[in-house]
C-alpha cells in the first residue's frame, strides 16, 4: 500500500509550514500540492521546492518518466472540472485516474516507500485519492483561526519569487471558503484515520506536533527531529509542488505565531468573518472575540 498523509483544510492555515517541516523527517516525503502538478508544475513550469523549474528537477524528471504519456494541460483541465465543490465530495471516475495512480506509485518507488505528504487541501481531491487502488490515506486536518486566514489572504505576496502575486481573496470569500472546506473535511473524515492540528497549537510546541504527526503518518524516523537546541526549525530544500513561496526557505527558521490580525484587522472585517464562520468556530476551538484562549 502507498501511504499518503493528506493535509486537508482551507488556504493560509499553515499547511506549507507543516509540509516543509515534515519533509525534514526520515520516512516522509514533502510532495506539496500534487493536484497542481499538471497545471502549475508542467504547463506553467513553476519551480520545484528545490528552486529548479519542475520539469528540470532530477527528482521529478525521474518520477515523470515512469508515467504513461498524457497531455498535462488535458489532465489539469479534467481535474479542475471534477473537483468543483458542486460535486459534494463525489468525484466521478475518469481515464486520468490511471495516470494519477501511476504518479503516486512512481513517487513511492523513487523515495523508497516514504509516506507521501500531499498538501493539496481540497476535500474532493482527498476523496479522489481515497478511491484510487493501492492508496492508504491518512488525513491531517490543518486549521487556523478564520480571521487570521482571511487577514493573510489580503496580504500581497510574490509568487515563487517573481513579479507575479499570489491570489488575494476578499475577506468574505476567504470566510466562506474556510467554512465550506473545513466543514467538508469534518463531514467526510472526522472519524477513522484522522488527526486535527490547529496552527495556533502547532506554533506553541512545534517539536511535539511534528513528532505526533509523524507517528500518526506511520513514519518511524531514525534521526533526531529537525530542531536546534534553541528551537529553530532547520530546513533543507524539499521537492514540493506549488504552494506558498515560503516553501523555498532553507536554514534555521523561527516558528512563531503570526498574530498581527488581532490588532490590524478592521472591526468591520472581523465582524463579517466571525459571522460567516460562526457555525464552526466553537467546534474547532475558536472564540468569537479577538483574544486567544
């Protein structure tokens, strides 16, 4: 069986940090947002986590050489249509499923059977993976306070270090996405092979959470966790696909909370996001006010 640790949830919730940290642990391979491999990696040729254009990366070149010949743009277009939320977590089968299965088989073989850490987040893609032959899916639900996530969506960030900018959602859209995606994860996976980590808890004790997540994934690292004595997270390059450009960071990184939103977010935006996400706030452990608890 090919074990996949699937990071599910909404954007701007810390999944890139989690993926990159796990990629430093023996037995885990940080694949990044694999649902974007075809469009962003192959059609647009955005860089791999190692910095090279993905088609030129030796690791991905070896993996892609094992796949059946298919047009990347066609696979990307087919995936986009199949993964629309209107499918209500029902992803219809497709001839492309054989190619997607072959992708995970090739990664599994190339990495010596490592657990594949896939941070694609979108619930329907997780459902698609769970239905593929030979896939043992474990779901890590990564959650962040919706006000913090909405505030982060408004920031201007470069895309992979060039002049392009990452998508910026208005706060109302960020709030709706947070509610829909996290609600879908809870409906589909809140039992069984499921673990939830809140960003706010992760940054309080990153070493404990990396250890716990690795154990949940079924990895048994033979080397120490990637933290220095003073608590810095030591990052080596990964081969992650797509995602936040912070995936390119290397060296010692301080893991700390980003709480600027608590003072910088306007009262109107705060109230709007709180109202739109209220059905899940308490369930996921978040207060209605600005103060942490």
